């Protein structure tokens, strides 16, 4: 009997454009699909993304069952599990798609070295990126630190490899193998079912709908949280329910007549790519500032302010709407993410790592590379960072990107009777306006945690101190 092949799934829960799966199909061997919950991973999925993973695995189990394959679930040490499973089944081939997080890279390299020393054939593939980090370097052999040159160089290389077709047949392993149950999901996560549909089938449907309905106005509308005009594909991308190559080519095929809009969307896909390349070359990106001068930044330890920010009771409606949207849905519009991050870091002077950890637990699309790179971008400590003197004014941002207050009224209903003139700055509204709207500041809506103008000056002074210390 032909020995089986172990196919270790991780963040690649799909059939279309799955290089490891296609390679396994070509071996014409019985396939043992395996998913391992690695309890030693320091960045295990947070609460919201644990819910997503649970639903995604349920959907993927059904897809594999259509081919006669049973997904085996195990928890513990991947190295031990792989060795024990190969011993019990006689498998001598182990395939997987690569991950790029520091822990996963070190773990996978250790496993690959060990299994090869035991006579196994181990192969890994790229399923998550348009191009591998080590294949996309500057002419001097160093990694990119600025996005625009990264993007231009990516385009100059020509289109990425085309997506691989879904397998036609997969050979199943006949013998029964014990499998664990999916771990329980957080008790509060049931509400997420109202907003998301994990799985490859919906990811492909969502992409098709976005390209048909929203691509033509993407540049104009993508910053508007009051409109449902973004792709909402980030969680599908993180768990590998859809590949960036699939998104790239389907976008190219749909952008006739709206090329500028199409490339604006692909540019956002490239920002994800840029974040992964940053994390690959800077493994401590999620823990330490990329710019060393920020190691001495005078962060403020203020638990009560942090909690108010987390709960969306800062007194700034645009900020509060974003954080309440996050808590209720597991998602937040990207423009709002920048504003709420700026408020935490620059208005409150609270460390970006506190925001990073909160997003990690509450976002369904929590992704180590994107999360770390984005928080450091706002803080000014990362690659191609936002200038330190850019401090988003939450009231002005709300007026610009939510001009009628539609987004705020959806998530901060206590302000629904305010007119667009005042909805983003109730703290500045005349008492008669507040009274007519039924708002009592300090009772049914909070006073601002800080005065933004004064907080901005405080932040700029702190940034200047570390700048002077570095130059002296």
C-alpha cells in the first residue's frame, strides 16, 4: 500500500490556489489533512479571531469531506504530533504552506530539520504572499523600509504567479484516525455571526461582490466608514480562505474602465505584503520600536484612560464609534483604526503595545504583521512611519469622513438627536443644543478625556524631547 502524505494546514484553509494541496494531489498518495492547535505559540489567536478560526475550520471540514477527506484536529506540540502521526500511519512525506511570524518560522525550521534527519521528505510552499521577502530586495540586497519604492518595485517585476486551480481529485486515507473536537469559542462571540461569514466560499463571493459593486468608487469611498464600500476581506486573507494572487488577478480582470480604482485597491493589498516583509526582516516588530529613538519615549501608564478608550467612552464620538463597532462586530473601518490609534498614542500618550494587544484580542482579522506594522506606523516608530507631528484631530476626522454623522449615530446612539454640526464635537455644543438632543455631558455621554489641542502640544513636546536626545 502506498504510504500516505501528511498535509499540515495552518493559515491556508482553502482549496483554490493552495500550493501545498496541489503538490500533495500530484503525489497521488492518500492524504492525511491535519490541523494543530499549537498551545506554545506566544501569539495564539485572540478571542474574536478564535471565533473566526472555529467557523473557518467547520467550513473547511465540509469542503474536504466532499473529497472524502477527514480533517484531523490535534492540540499540543506540532513536532511531537507530526512524528507520532507519521509513525502510526507510515507517512514519510510532510507538506505545508509557509508562515512568516517569528515563532512559526523558528518552529517550522526546527521541525523540518528534525524530520529530514529522520528520513522524511518535507516540503513547504508559498501560499500567503505575492512574492517571498527574500525575493524582493533593493538593488543593494537590503529590505525595503519605505512603501512607495516597495510598491513600484513590485509592479516592475510584472504580475505575480497565476493562482493554481482547485484539485479535481484527492486520495483519502482509508484508516480511521482519532481527531479532537474544535475548542470552544468565547461565550460572547455569538454576536459575530451577524456580521461575518467565515470560509472560502464566502470569501470568493465577497470578492466578486466588491469588485462588481464597489471597485469603481473605491478611491473616493474607501475612507468613508458611513458607507459599506471596502472589501472586508482581511480576515479571509489572514486565515488563507482566499489568496492574494486570486484577489490580484480577479481585480485585474474587473478593472477595465476603472484602472486607477483597481490599482488603488491592489496598492492596499501591497500594504499587507509590505507589513509581512517588515515582520520577516524585523522579527521583534510586534514588541520593540523599529526606530530605536522611541525606546525612551515617555509613555504614560493610565489604566483608567486605557479602559475608557477600550469601552468607547472617550468623549470623542468618532473614536467612540470605532471602538464600539470593534467590540460589537470584531471589525473596524481602516480610517477609523488610524484615528483611534492616534488618539491612544498621541492624545493619551499610552503605549502602542497596549493598543496592539487590544486589537489582537478583539479583531476578527487580527494579524501579527499588519497589526504591529500599523500601530508602529501611527506611533511614528515604524518603517515609512506617519510623521510624528501628524496628530489626527478626531472631531475634524469625523466631520470629513462621516459628514452626516451616520456612522457615529449607528454606534453611539445616545447622540442620534444631534445635528451634523455638533455630532462630532458635543463638548463644544451650546447647552440649548445639548438639552434639545437629550444629552447631559458627564451623565449619558462623557466629557472628553483630554482637550485635544492641549494633548497634541503635549505629544509634540514629548516627540521633540526624544528627537533632541537622539541628535545630541
